[in-house]
C-alpha cells in the first residue's frame, strides 16, 4: 500500500492528542504541587519569628545574638527545606514523565485497535468493490451495526449497487433481445437474395449487387451472433459442468484445418489434460475465436501454436504483422481493430472481446502481448 493508511493516521492522531493533553495535565500538576510546597526562606523566617515571640519572655535580651543557636538552626532548616522541595519536584516530574510515556504507548496501542474496529466496515466496502464486476453484481455489504455514519455509508453503497445491477441487467437484456430480433430479418434478407440470384436470367449487374448484399448480410450475421455470445457471457454462468479444455481445443483445431489450409497457415499444438468447470459452449467459442483470429491475422506460410496446460490454461501464439504494444489493450474492446494489414472488414471486431468476457465469466483472465517477431500471444487463465 502506498502512503500512510487511514488506520495509521487515526492512531497517530489519537496518540498525539493524548500526549498533548497529558503534557498539559503534567504541567498543571507540577505548578499546583510547586505552589503548595512552601518556599524555604519565607517558611523558616516565619517559623523563627513565631518561635522568638513564643520564647521571648523566658530569654534575656542580652543572650539573643545573630550567632546564636536558633540562627544556625534556621540556616540548616532552610537548606533542608530547599533540598526537600527540589527533590520532591524532581521526583514528581520524573515519575510523571515515565507515567506519561507508558500511558502514551498504551494509548497508541488502544488507538490502533479502536481505529481498526471503526474502519472495519470501510474494509468491507473496499473488499466488495474490488470483487464487484458486471458478472457478479449480486454482491452486497449488508453491514450490521448501529445506525451511525458508517451504517449509512454501507447502506448507500448497497443501494447504489442495486441500481447498477438493474441498469446492467436491463442493458444486457436489451442487447440480447435486440440481437435475437435482428437475426430473423437478416435471415429473410439472405434467403430473398439467394432466391433472386438463383434465377438463370438474372443480369450480371444484379448478380454482382446480390453478392455484395450477401457479403454484407454475412458480416452482419456474424456481428449479431457475436453480440449474443457477448451478452450471454457478460451475464455470468447460470450453471457449471465439468469440461475438458484439451478436448475442446482438439475439436476446434480439427474444424479449423480447412480454414488454415486455405490461408496457408500451419497449426501446431501441445495439448495436455486440463479440466475446467464451466459452460462448454462458451469455452468452445473462446477457443474458436482465438484460433480463427490467429489464422485470419496471419500471413501465408505462417504458423499458429496452441498450448494447453495447467497455468496458464491456454496460450495461442501466431506469426503475422508486428502489433504495437500500445495498441494491445484496445484489441479487447468491442468493435476495435488495428488499422493496416490487421484490419479486416469481414470481421466485426468482437473476437477478443468475447474471449475476455468468457474468461471472466469462468473466474479467469485473458491477456495479450505482441510477439517478438510479429503476431500476437494471447494467454488465458481459467479456474478449475
């Protein structure tokens, strides 16, 4: 943690205030005791005068002199009283400082404990905020305690999460419903175009227009399908089942062989048994997107390496054009693609977005980095 924690600041504040009050109390106590202890000279003078007055009738005047025994006794009494006063005040000051130091240490320790108890609800809020995501909006603090400021803060945070959850759920339902509703008219359009192009008497310009319409329609269908998968994975997993990731990868590689051969790309794999608890359809889409992206954004004579292991669960490397380091984070954003050779209008730009969303739905992460000689390295970590 960078800087000083709030608990340390509160502890220092408690200890500092206690020390300040303790010093003031010790100073006042010292002044009161010092004022109550008599001054040696005035005290002895008063007592000597009182003694002389008491003894005057019994002592002849000629026997009283400055060098008499009472005067010497008075000097001795003054010295003794001054020594007693000084020793008393020194002892009081020393013991007060020692007691103040011991009490200050106890105050700091107690302040640390009290600050920890006071800030405990804030730690709960922080922990909940760190674990919060679009896929687990059901988390709440549910702070139990007196109706104080911290209780009000926790309840306010829970209320904000409730509103956010409703908003996220409404947005996901809208994307899913809109995507689903758009599939039907797109399918009707494709059918109409194909029927029109099947006519042997169709003019060449009409056939060319039909091919363009089919191309655009196919791209729209892929985008709609990607949005449906993205909306489904963003909702999180309703149920889980055991899935063999290695078997999924082998199946995807076999189904992608024709695509790789057409693109002039070689696929190599190193697959080890790797069980995953999750959704087999979403995991298959994750692997398919990675393998297809690695083939699409490649070059003739290039290669794709697919590794399945314990941790990370999946690593897909491919050759191809150089990818700038600062452009990698944007590849995981929806509808974001690189310009130049990696831009392909046939793709909707949802491939890596779906990969990240599916990985997060399975309690994992998806990261990418540029290859040393070009291409991309995508690393996926999944919980078992």
